[in-house]
C-alpha cells in the first residue's frame, strides 16, 4: 500500500491532486500536511489523514517525516498570489526555499 505525504495539499491544486491520487488507486494512503492558510477542510476527501503544520517550521516537518515512513513526498506549497504582488516575494521564499530545505 503506497503511503504518500502531500505537503501543502489543502489548496485548490492540492485538494484536486489528492482526490486524483485516491481515485487512481484505493490502495493509496494519503497524509496531507498543511497550515490551512489558504485551503479548507471541506475540499479534502475524508479518507485522507490530516496533519496541521507549516512547511516553514523545521520542527514540524522533521516531526512528520520522522513519525512515519512515506514512500512518496509531494511538495505543493506556495502562495497563490506570489506573482501578483511584490510584497509576497518573501513569503514565496519562505515556503519554497526554506520549506524545501526543511525537507
């Protein structure tokens, strides 16, 4: 049974991807890690395990990776409007650079 960790899976693209992964194979086990700053619980399938955390937190990322063995880690984090406003450039850096370094 594939065990998939999806980082940032509560947003629009992430929730759709999680649904597709679960539809693709009923054997897929999905754990969703998100801080829910953008996404919502109502778009997430009930069969997905949810961990509320932030990819910018080394402790949170280390904790989730150390707690269970995942076959696959999918990273789908990033601010939706990062190309619309210059003020989000630091937020984009935090999520996409610091987050990846934490992984």
